[in-house]
């Protein structure tokens, strides 16, 4: 009989595990683990940006039927070209050519599953540079890139999901000035999750969604943004600088100086999950090498050697609240947050 090894010759990759834990999804999973299992109230998960979880924002029936028809046709069960199926590439090119000052061909379109831009910029400086003349600023960027012989890359996953007073100006509009690579996604505009693509000017499959459905989505996002902004104004512990005009979530500033036993955004989110079964995303991400939910089983307060990793979302003591949900759910969530803040508010000093 052959002698067996005392232990297996492979093991989990610790670094990969830690890296995945500090992603947005990893932080949300950690918050979910801290929920009070004895709380009978429904969990309100508003830390992610997935509106298809809610009935009124489900994927359009025409998109679902298009996928079903493709499966039943048996035409697309084989391996596809690395750049995407030719019919889909042509559909995207035709769709984009409706509002472009130049013409795309199917060869300009590349379908991919997600993308990675390993680069960061000074967001505060960008805010000071871009004012009410976004189009003029974009044109300046395009002309500068052309003079330097550079390619412009624009992340436009929220393409056309604008519902404020500021006109939406896509980067692809300057494709005749400078080469543009636009990163698009059908998961936002078309509410089709787990389906992403990239093409050279934008990334939307030609799923002819009923115009009324898209208009309704825009209206719901506008109503949700207004509702979130107005409700936050009634909670003195948090502030929202501006009503969102083109997203599915709002960034809210947390004033920890008004709270008795909460030191930062992460502790706020952990305790909120445990006490109110509400999940919102903290502005910072957690360094998984210094903490785990096992260590917090007795209390949600971080340990003394707790450390932080700065973040994908990007701001300390800020919260990201998703408003792309049913109005009744958003109302309940904000009410729970208000009660939570009042419970942890600093008590007024007693004067003899």
C-alpha cells in the first residue's frame, strides 16, 4: 500500500481571500454576517446598486424574452468569438449610430465581461475643475488628448440615466475629435444584472426596451432621489450635499460628533445592521487582515488594533444609500436610520 502524505499539498490563497474581502461585495457580506438573526423585521439591503432585486425595477420583459428566444434558437450555444457575436456587435453599432455625429461599424464594437481600470485620480481637484460647463470642459479634455496623441476612456455605465436639470453629455460625443473607448453596461440602464459588455463607443445590446418602461425607471429614480434627499434633511446626524441627478444611490455625510458611541462610518454601518437590519455601504472598506466577524461576535465595536483600508467608494465618514428601490422600502429604511441615530445620539449635558 502506498504511503499517503500527512496533509494535502494545496491550501487556500490567503492574499486572494483578503483582497476579495475588501471589495464592495466583501464589505456588504461582512455587514450581512453581523445581522441580528432574532430580528423578525425584513432586512433592507441598500448597500448595493442592484435595483432588479425589487419588483418595480425588474428587468424589462422584452429583454427577458430576447434572452429566452436566443436560447431556444440554439444558434448561440457554441463558443463565441473573443470580441463578441457578430450580430450583437452589429446591433450595438446600429443602436449607437442613432445619436453619434460619426458612424460606427461592427468592427468598432468589442463585447467583454466587465473591465478593470487600475488607475486613480484626484477626485477633489476634478470637482473644482468641472462646473456648469461640462461640455466645454469635455471638449477641452478631448482637444488636449488629441494634441498629446492620447486615447480617452470613459466609464459610462449610467449612460442616459440622468434625471436632473444638468444635461447629460457622453464622452463618445467627442469621438470625432479624439479616439474614445467608452465602457458601457446593460446592467444599469436596462436593469439586466450579470450581463455586461464593452464596446468602443458604448456598451448596450440592442434590446428594444419599451420606451415607457425606461421613462418609468427614470421617473422612479428621480422620485427616489428626491425622497432620499428630503428624508435625510429630517435626520440631523447626516447630510446630503445635493440631490442626485444621475445615479441609483446618494452619498450622505455622517456627523459622528453627534453620536455617543460611534466613531466612524464602518462602526455606524455595523451597528445599524445589527440593531435595525439595514445595510448601507460605508465610505471606507475594511482591512480583513485586521478584523473578522468572528472577532466581533460579542460586540460590533471594532477591536483596539482595528485598521482600515481606503476604499473604492472613497470618503471617510460617508455612507452610500441606494434609492433605486420601492418607495415604501426606502421610507422604512430611512425611518429606521433616524431611530437608530436618535438612540445613539449624545445626551445633552445636565446643568445644575
